[in-house]
C-alpha cells in the first residue's frame, strides 16, 4: 500500500512528503518532470531543501516512487492499467498541488486547481472504500467578519479609490479553491466516502530556505526587498542597511491598513496537525479543519520586522500615500498583498483545532524574531 501525494515539490507538499516518509510510509508522488530534471530528481532536491540529509534521502529512495502525471488530463495522463493499479494500492490520497497566484485569474488557475482536484478525486474514487481523500485548501475561502479596516469600511488606496473589504476581496486563487472544495464535497457525498478539507492560513517557516527551494509568502517578501535594495546605488544601499549615528533615517510610507491582521502559521505545525487529523477515524462525508495560528499577527508587527532588517529606514504604515517618491513607488507593490488586506484566519463558527486534537504542541509564537527569520532576507551585494 502507498500514500499518494500531489504537490510534493512545493513548500507544503515537500514537508508533508518528508513527514510521511519519516513515519515509515511508502509514498507515490504524482507530478511533472520539469526545469530539465525528472520528477524523481526534483523530489530529492525538494526534500534536501527542507532539511533532509544523506541518510534520510537514502531511505527515501527505497520508499518513494515518482510517477510523472498531469493533473489537468483525463486519468492524470496515465495509462488506464497504471491508473487502476495506483488506485488499488492507495491507502490515502493527499492533494497538495495548486496553482498559487494572487494575481492570476479564475480562468487561468482553474485547470490545475479545479480540474486537477476533479482528476485526483476520480483516482481516489477507484481506491478501496475506506481510503480518504485529503485536500489542502486555504483558510481564505471561508467568509468572516468584514475586517477591511478598523471600522468595517473599505480602506482608501493611494489613488483615491476604495480598496475592497475582506469579504469582497476574493482573488481568483480563492475562488478556484472554493470551487475545488465543492468538488471534494460532491465526491464524498455521491460516493459515501471519507474526505478531509484542510484549510491552512499563511504558511511560513523560520528555518533557512535555499535560494532554489520552494518559497512561502514571507520569504517571497524578503527576496523582493533584497532584490530592490540590491538595485540601489551603493551609497543609498549602505544608508538603507546601516543606521549611522547623527544622520536621519530614510522615511518611507507603506500603503496599508494599520488595523489589519494576518494569520501566519508555521508549516511544521500545519503538517503535524494534518497527519494527526488524518489518523482520526472519519465516517463517510467531509470534515473541514482550519490549520491556523491561535494568535493573529498585526500588520504593524510585520512592518517592525522589516524595519529591523533595514535599520537605516523609518517605515510608516499609512492607509493612503500622496505623491509617492521613487522608492515608495517600487516598494509598495511588493508589500501590497500583505498590508492592504486583512488576512485573519476566518475561523468564526469552526471548532478550534486543540479541541479536536488534544495533545499536540502549540505552534511557535509568530513574534518579531520569527518574522525576521521567515523573510529569509539575504543581501548578495557587498555593502
């Protein structure tokens, strides 16, 4: 028997793959060859990037099977006999793969996020009746209180337009994940099969990420900032990265809502919780769980963490920025997805995870030190 997994080269999927292998499971990973590498090599690189050493990789080669597949094609692009054999050997079907983009449209993301989920559900439907389908969605498909600003009003943007509230600002990514959840629910109801929908919030890690590793939102932020600073003239770059006594700091206004919050959850906690949830007995039907941090992170704390990385700069969070200077024009688009929208966990009305899973350790505190580490900020230029 084997645990089937998609998305195993991604940030979340690679850590789930590592945990499954560490638990002694045999795993079959579905994915594409790519970037000049066969899938097996990509999986090994992903495991190494999230901390696996030589001994662990040697064990993985014995227990891990790479099966090139295409989520968007009928039968996953497999031969019918291979498709049937894989379904018959499955002990669990984990669906982590997704096209993740906050600017992609519903039309461009649906082939992977919706059709791909349907194709994997078809595979799970041919597996033994007790085999669960475990689908990673996102906490942001759930509706929640209108937290677009402190008073529930839309946040003004720098050009005078009104930014949408949390309920209105549903991206194409979130819409496709919501549709994919409907696929899972329909599958479980029509077949009377067990399924879990797992909804993580913003995933992060405070462990170092190699440059070629799968990234997470905060590390993308750190990489973007480092790239922007690296393009500055040497004198300005030194002024940004080092505070000089007696000299004023460079003042920059960041476009965002000072009252906004975000829910950042360590990926290690999310993976552990997912495995514990999967081990529970589940009757036919869908169970939905939020893999989120119990404490929301205020946006000003993220700004403070960035401020510590660039001590020569005074960052100020503002709901509107009139006549932005050249640096503000460049930096605000990088930070916009984090600071112009409220990213709370939206778990109102859902059972807290600690009531479902008594015993697991609480997630690490997401304090300013954690945020600094999670941004994985590296400067390759001499300063």
